[in-house]
């Protein structure tokens, strides 16, 4: 389960072991990936009904006030797009070629009309009424295209921890981000490395 950040982009996640931590994947499409995944990652599934996708959208980096309506068919397409982006991002992170079939799924979703924003009389940004799940998925797919073809395409990473597969974009200036979150996997791996060194010394 995740909650939207209150001030900065990112999500509050709960690990499989029950630890709460902050995670910023750096892109809208990779925020969707935190809702589950293909194969063994299906155990993390949180998109069980249309309302779950609405909840995710409200906690994502999209602006407030979306007023989204989602049906069952759109929910199924959301899971398909989510799984596809997961696989594409993993391929990018490990330097593998992108699968043409996966690209077809993203391109098809992106070809639909996206969410529409507008400016209000008071100068604030709002969403046009009647937002649909299809528009949401188009917006996510377009974000994925921007990511995988943009200047940070080579900085898509998988967390460096031995048992964490969270995917993120390394937007740091030096480009040395290794962990999903320092307070989660970063600290855990430091403790693990320290114990390993100490055990090696003692033996």
C-alpha cells in the first residue's frame, strides 16, 4: 500500500516485511509499477478493483482533483500496462534490448487521448471534468515513452539490494543512486556489509 507524498514527489510504501519507508521512483510510470507486477511479483498486487486505481492516481504525482472514473476493462488494461512498464524498465536497468511486443502495448495505450488539464480563473491548475481510466493510462504510457527515450533513459535503475527489485530513475546530479531508499535498503545493505566484513575478520 502507498500514500502520496505531502510535499515532494514520491510514495510512502510498506515493505513485504511491514517496514514503512519513502520511495521516489522519479517518474509517474514507475509509480504505477509499485502496485504489483508480473510473475512472482503478483503477490504485491494492490489493483484488485477499479476503486484501487482511483486511489493510486490520487496518491501519485498527478495533481489533486482528478475526479477519475474507472471501469473493469480499464483496470485490466492498467494491470497489463503496469506489468509491461515493469518489464521494460527492468530491461533498461540491465541493458537488455526492449521487447517489441512490450513497446506495442505502451504505444497503443499512449495513442488514446490523455488526461486534460486547464487553468482556472484564480490561476491554479485543474483537470477537465470526466477523466477516464483510459485517459489516465494514456498519460502513464506517454510518461513511459518520455522516460525510455529521454535523457534519463540510461539512468533507469533497479535497487542494488540483494532482494529488492524496485525500479527508479536516478535523477541525482552525480548519477550514483544505488538504493530505492537510503533509510530502507541503503541502511540495511550497509549493516549487512558491515556484518559480513566483521565475520570475515573474526574467521
